[in-house]
């Protein structure tokens, strides 16, 4: 089974991930990983930290000649800003420690973490709880995308809303064609009119010392039916996707397919009728299920959305309490983004890739890529014998 462990602090020397369970022979490229790390650092509304860091991965173990070995992979992303924090983040005791942070930021892990771990300095929790940790998860996701690609899966994202500005987003059957426009947009939105209003909204929030959240969508096209399971609560694919996406800092809601909007409609307008055509094979007229039925992929595009709250570190500081004196104070300010929604979309892609890679390993198995691909080919033959030709795997949904 796929096992992933990460470590590191926001201003520590590095972020590290150990990935165990991938088959040997999987292509791994530092250049491909770095491309996704660069995407995570982009987006209108990011803060000064992105000007300091230039994230690059170091593949420390588990890869030889561009292919995975039969053992754990170790990925490292260095924190350049550590040079400015060597004393504050020293591993060894120091003669004069920096002043403790005692004023928690509402909406962060500060307050609950300080109580849970009996901390006198909130920095001891905020360093690990920082969204900086997602950099190494994006690196892991980039590796997992290679395995998802081996079964035909392609993963895309787009921003649906920032603040109160909602875009006309691409449907699942259009997102591949608009991928370049999404990547070129500073807010990852192909609707240029909405993108302009999003940028203006971010500027206005910045002028007030405030922050903005939004909604992102991830679409995975080409995944075969049968990833996930209906047999246990913790093996259902939508449950695993929701857990992975909710683990992203500031994400407070996840929906699949029609999601909450489908709850107000009658069943006849929600459930995706099953059709068959000799050329198309099995297909649907719409994709309200978001590519998942009964905890398993059904061959249609997987569509998931995340609601990201506004970031809780505000220049216009919120009210808080000094945890030493119990006096009313303003919350601590740690440099922050005004809006990180575009970056969250890239992180969400990575988390979807991790979940789908794990589900693919469960479905097709194999200790080597050769075995994995043989098992996948055998599964395709079995599906074809039951009338599922696989044509739909490469044809986007004709969602209406």
C-alpha cells in the first residue's frame, strides 16, 4: 500500500517526504516535479514568501537513472528563508531565545495547538501547521501523477470563485481544451471577465488589510471504472478524496459532482441515466455524480470542488487574548498571502493524484511497473468482455 510521511517546519531547513509502496520502474523526473512546484508558487495575491523561495526538489533516495527502485523515495524541498531564521529555529539551545508568540490568530491552529501541547510559545505549533508544508505534498503528487497517467488519467484544475466573484467555469468536457488559458491566468480562471474582477477584489481586500477565500475545482479525466470500493466506509473513493482535500489548510468544504446543488433537485434531474452506443460504448448524458457512484469510479470524469476560507493571518489584525496575561490584544501577524486560492487549486490536484494513485495500486497491484501494466491490460480485457470497451476513458463527458 502507498504510505506517505512528511516532516519539516515552515522556516526550518527543509521539507521532507518519504513515499513508500510505489512499483519499481516508475518514471520520476525532478524537472516534472519542479514544474508543479513552480505552479504552486504562482497566483495573484501571494505574499512576500514566494519572492524568497524558489522551490526545487532534491530526490535523495529511491530513484536510479530516472526510475523508481524497490524501496522508499525521499523528496526534499529546501527552505531558502531558513538563512534568515537560523537563530529563531535553532535545533540546539540558544543563549537568548526570541520572544515567545502568545497572541493566537483566530482561525489558525495557534490556540488549540498551544492548549493541546501545553506550549508557552505558539511558534512551536504554527511552524508545522503552516501551509508551507504543502510544497512537499505537491512534489509527492507530481510523482503520483505518473502512476495515474499510466492508467490514462489526466488531472486539471480551475478556480470557480474568489470572494463574491463567480466565474463561468469550463465543464468537464471542456477543461482539457481550456487548460492553457487556465495556466496563463494569474487566478487560474479561463473566464477573462471574471478573472479581472477577481484581481480587483484581491487588490481591494489587500488595501483593507484583509484576505479572500474561494472555490476551486479539480477534474480527473480518463480514469477507468472500479477505482475505490463500495464495501467499507473508509474505502469509498469520494470519502478518501474528501479527506485528502479537507487536509489542505483553510479548506472547509468539499463536494463531488453536483454536490450541494443537487440536493434541491428531484432525482430525475440528478442521476445520470446510463446509455449505450456502438461507437461510444457506455456513456451518460450528464455527469452529476462527478464520476463516482457507490464509492467507485464509473468511467466519467471525476469532478470535485473545495471551498477555501479566507486566510486567517490578517494585516488588519483580529481581536485575540494574550495567553500569558489573559488580556485583550490584537492577534499575532505572521506574513501571509491576501489570497491563495489559485495555489490551492494546484495543491488540490496533488492530493487528488495521491488518492487516485493509491486506488490504482489497489485495483491493479504489481511490485513493478511491468506487472502493474500487465494487470491493467488484463482488467481492460475483462471490462471489454462485459461490454465496456474503454472508449469512454479517453472521451470527456458530454455533460449538459
